[in-house]
């Protein structure tokens, strides 16, 4: 509270303060000058054309960031940070809320601002009947896309009728998005994905925004499909069945929120009060809102919902924009689509929506229940373990953290590392191809309707050493979630030509998008340096995709989830055993065990991934073509943890990574003011899960910065790490990271995902030998031992032991830099040849040729921009 009070009126804004912060703000600015940032800015300017908002984008101008004086900043602060325009919101586990009120009064009561508060200006955004069009070409774009916006005045939320209108609008967007999803799953779809949403832009303006991603040169087709679907709703409306599905979805969401009303995150409540302060939205509480929804939803008709399509006419301040890496669509193309849809709608030549037939039951024939062969209790974990008759091991823990949540993960050893290189890539595409076809026995578009009103999600993953499935559901939908797991194990996926075509098309677009991204060459080189030229870490190429064998991919996928005896499943959440156990026995215990074991691997003899960290220091600069200069620095150090002290060493790695992150932020951000943030990450995932041998991996440090000082900052980071290795951290540094870890641990103890992860790690730990309670206890004791032993001296020794010592003797440093202009290369070449006439004439001719190519490309890009 003391710090907040200082922020409100006592920020110093000295000249030195400002100079230290310029580099950080400049880095934040530079970080947004990527493809996504440029596209977002361009669309914003187009939408806000004719208003002040089009001229004043957030974060401002580079010139201002670099040159603004501290006096100007101080004047701005004193004018706009006025106490009469502030609110203090406090939400938490307060034993006495009145004492918090008194605390606020104590810290803020004596503060003062200028006598007169500034007048808050309002700026209008002009409406327009004629749609605006733009064909935006962005060479670094992640793919082709279409954006359609419809601007309008934001509705006020004051009465029950206002709330009913808000519900009807939500139903409209849900129903429209369901149609968009189903279209994206058709054969030869017009787009890969499409969605619609409503968003408040600026006071008092909101917009309906529809966005789709599509294949290259497919923007015109995508636009036509999006517009025709909205026109179809205007002409024929939504069906009663569509509205029933949407109503069930909304009812399910509010019921879940109501059940967890006493367990809501403080931040959610804070945000509700924040919108009350900023936008005068009412704070009604979840009890009243749930009552309102339950009362109003049944009476909102399909006709009422469909009428919202009238607000999505191209005459309603509409902005239509295509985004492409290479120009193909023109403004005339977009105008012709709008005209064509308008004529179809006027002539009422748009057909009705064709609903798919939806099966009633997920599992058409209920399996015979298995039974429990063995049962073990683990009081230290608060969990029960079951061995089922088909060999599946199930561990469940009952919690009351969230009344409406049950989560689970099942895993089995043996994954992609067991495959020969010739089959690796085809099989790695198995989940993607199978997912498009439907891994639960139904196509995704059909399953979506079958699950309407149910909160049950199940997914799967194929890793190097493991196959796994995972799920999240409400307790009332646990049966549905377990039915999906049963279907995963009993469905045989067979690839169809059209299904494969869609998947490979999306995959090719994704690869092309990566190739356009300046960071791809950087990331690829980092992998190549740190992990060698291993096929497992190689970047995907278009040529790789064209060699994929879909039949082999699906065969492998089917085998991965076939034998229940190889799987361990952990379930955590609001479980009532008398209800859950019969469901577990029926749908997990009822999975048939094959006559012969399938993919039954011993964790100790799995094939390891072939990767080797360089034995010496390597520093490289990767230059990529960029529209605007970006720079990223990645320092990487090899790590090897000894088998005998593995448990404690893994905890040490966690503490040390937080220490490094904290210290590097202190030096590079707060002392030198040259970065916005730094991250430290640990990779130990390349090791096979054997219970013998050391664990290899790496610790990497990443930050972005001004390209001109990247080498200097990399050296400063290395100096700081070496200083920590030689002198150790301070007592304050150690107490800080201990406090951060303890707070995260305490919060985690109240979360289902934290417990799920702890139990899974206990099963997967190399110390596990059949008793999960023992491995859980050893891991927990290891954390306690490290916390007790952590001092500046032990942290210093751990840094020397875990990282190379000194750190500068073995590491890789890769810096992403903008590609130098060919004209600059040529210019520097001629400058150097003034004193070096013996240069090879062939090199001179080659560089001159590159300059000619560069000039022609420059002319082409200029003509593209003009068009």
C-alpha cells in the first residue's frame, strides 16, 4: 500500500531516472515493431480514420521516447496522475476489511494533487456508410488472413433489459462461431479458422470483429465465405437446435462460475471492480448474475438472436482488410465480393444452413466394467492408487480447491525416440492427422455439438519418451470425459484423402510462415549449435511434409493408445469416490487389453535422443532479413546433474534459474536500463527416463535489445554470472528467491494442477520403484533440504558445480541481427579496397551482381507497395 501511495503522487522523474528508463521503454517499443504489431497498428489507423485515435497510438513515437525531457514527463505526471481520477481496489483474504480501509486512508489520506483536476477529453470516431478496404502486404506475416470490423456505439449496462441484450449478443456470437468452426472442418474449406467477437475499443465505441486465417492467395474466398454466412443468418436465422446448443453452453459456464463462487480468483473480482470504476459497469455478484441468466436464457428466441446479424452489414461503419505475405488480392476484388453477396441477399438466393446429424451417445455400446485388483493408500500424498483388471494404474486425489474441476493425465513410456529416422517425421504427424479425422470416433465438428452444455475436454500428446492423454472436466461431466478416453483407446483412425489434404495444407502454410519469420533462422541455428545436427531437432521443411506417409502416421497413432496396461493415470479434483469409482471401472477398466502387449517399453532401456552440447565456446551472429530492426540474444550453458544427488540438484537448478533471472534484470534493466525483460529457462527434457546415469540439459538466458549494443550486453550478462560464481549472491538475493519460491509453493498447494504435477513427477521420478508415496516424500524432503541449506556460499558452489566453471569456458551465444543492406556491404567493400587492391576480382563482380539483384528487388517491392 505504501508503494502504491508513492506511485500516486511522489514519483521523482529525475533526469538520471529517465535516462535509465529510456532503453527499457525503447526496447518495449521495438518489441512491438514486428509483423503482428505493424498489422495491428495499420488496422487500428484504418478503423479510427478521421479521429484523434488514428494519430495517437499507444506507446507513442520513437522520437519522443529517445528525446523527451524529464521536465515534460514530470508535467505530464503531475497533470494526469490526479488523485480525484484514481481508485484503490483491494481484494484478498483480509481478516478485517475495515482495517484495510483504514490502511488506505492512512497512506492516501494526506496526499495532494493540483487544485483542479484535468478535464478528461472525449474524441469522436466518425461513422461511415461506405465500407473501407485495405490490402495489407506484410512480408513477415505468419500467414494470410481477413479481418472485418463493424463499429458502433457501446451499449450501456444498467438494467435487466440491458443484461438480456448482452446475453442475446453472446448467443449470437457463440452460434456464429459454431458455424465458422464447422465450415473450417469441411472438405476444401475456405479458411483454416474463423471467429467473431465483440470488443470495446475506446470510450464509447465498440466493434464486432471477424477474423479468419486462410491459405496463401485464399483471402478473397475466405472473405466471401465470412460475409455469406452472416447474410445467411439475416435471411434464414439460426435454427432452434443451434440456439438450444448455445443456450446449454452459456448455462454450463454460469453454473460452473456459480459453483466456484467462493473460490474465485482475487484478480477476477478486482477486474470486475475495475470495470465499474472505468466504465461504470454494475457489480452485481455471481449469485445474482447466475439467477438472471437462469431466468432469462430460456426466453431468448432464435429470432431475437438472429437479429444481431443486422449490425454486421457492410453499411455499418465496416472496415475490410486482407493481410498477405505476398500481394494477390486487390481492393477491387474485395469490393466485387461485397457487391456479389449484396446481390445474392437482395435476390434471396442464399440457401439455408444444413445441420449435421448428431448421435445421441458418445459410447454407443457401454463396455463391461473392469474391477479393482489391488488398492493402496498413500496418506502423505492424500491419494489412493488402484490397479485395474486390464493392468491400468489409476491414482486419484480428492480436493476441494475448486468445486467444479476434475483434471487428469495418463502416461505410458515409449515414444518417438524408439522410431528409426526414416519413420520419425511421418509418425510425429500422427496426432495432427488423426485429430482432423476424429480421435474419439467422431469428426471434431460433430463432437462439438455432442459435447454442448458439457464441460469435458480431452487431448493427447506424443513425446520423445512418452505418450500421454489429459483432460479437464466438471465433476458432473466426469463420465463424459472418461467416455472420451475410452473412445481414444478403442477408435481406429483411418486417413481419408480429403482429411490429409487439409492437414498437409495447414502444415505447409505453417512452415512457410516460419520461413518468413526473422526469428526462425535464429531458433534453428540455436538448436543446431546446442543439440547437433540431430534429426529430432531439425527444422521442418516443405520437402519433409511431402514425404509424410499418412497411413503409417495413423497406424502408429492407433498403436500409441491401444494397450491400457502400459498407462498410469492420475486424477485430481472434486471427486466423490462413490460416484467416480464405478465410472473409472467402467470406462478405464473397461478398455480391452490386447492379447499381446503393444508398445510395452522398459523405461531403463529406451533409446536416448542423439544430442551433444559443444565442448568449447561458440559465439555467432545470425542475420535475417527484417522489415524493422529486431535483435535477440541467447546465451546457453550445458548442465549435467549427477545421479546420486539428482533430487536435490533439480531443486537447486530451480532456485538458481530464478536467481540468475533476478540478478540479470537488476544489472541489464535497472542498472544499465537497456532491456525490457530477461528470461532464464531450463531444458532437461532430452534425457531418457532411465533410472541410471546422469541427466544432461542446458540453462539458457534470453533477452532482446538494441542491435548496436547486443554484444556488450551479452558480455555484461556473462560478467554477472561469473561474479555470482566467484563471489556468490548476497544474503538479500538468497532471501528474495526463497520468499518467491515459498509464495509460489503456498499458492500451488491450493491448486489442482500443482498437485497433479507433483504426483506425476513422483511416478516419473527415477527414484520411483513402485511406491509413489515414498518417491513423493523423497522429492519433498529434497526441496526442504535445499531450502534449509541455501546460503550465499552454497548458491555460489551450486553455480560452480551445475554450470561450467568459469562460465566463460563453455557456452554458446547466438545473436539475431538485421541483415545488413547489400548497398552497405558494397559501400564498405569499396571503402576497404582503397587500401587492399589485391582483392579477388571475382568477389567484386559477385558483390556487384548482388547489388543489381538487390536494386531490382527494391524496385519490385516499391511497385508492390504502390499497387
